[in-house]
C-alpha cells in the first residue's frame, strides 16, 4: 500500500511539474512576443525619426545653398559694378 501511495504522489508530482513547465513556457512565449513586438515598434519609430531628421537636413541644406547663391550673386554684382565704374573712370582719365 505504501508503494501505491508513493507512486500516486510521484505521478501527481510529475503532472504538477509538467503543468508548471507548460505554464512557464506559455508565459515565456508571451513575454517574447511582447518583447519582439516592442522591438519592431521601436525600429519603426527610429526609422520614422531618422527619415524626418534626414528631410530636415535636406531642407536646411537647400536653404543654405540658396542663401550662398544669393550672397555670391550680390557680391558678383557689386564687383561687376565696381569694375564698370573703374573702366568708365579709366576711360575718362585716358581721354
């Protein structure tokens, strides 16, 4: 009779262990899925932020290029005007 009771307790112990293992596996899979989902969301967000930063960088670069072009044209016009005045003066003096 003791052997039967011991065997019964052992079987209950084994079944409880299997149930616990299954439960732990289920919980671990759920945690992994949550972690994996969070990782994917974070990656998407980082990509979105990087794209926004890149677009801002491109716009800033275009603004800077336009400004530099404007300044260069202004300087050229001033230089060209000064050159024309000098040429006129030299022509006047040479007469």
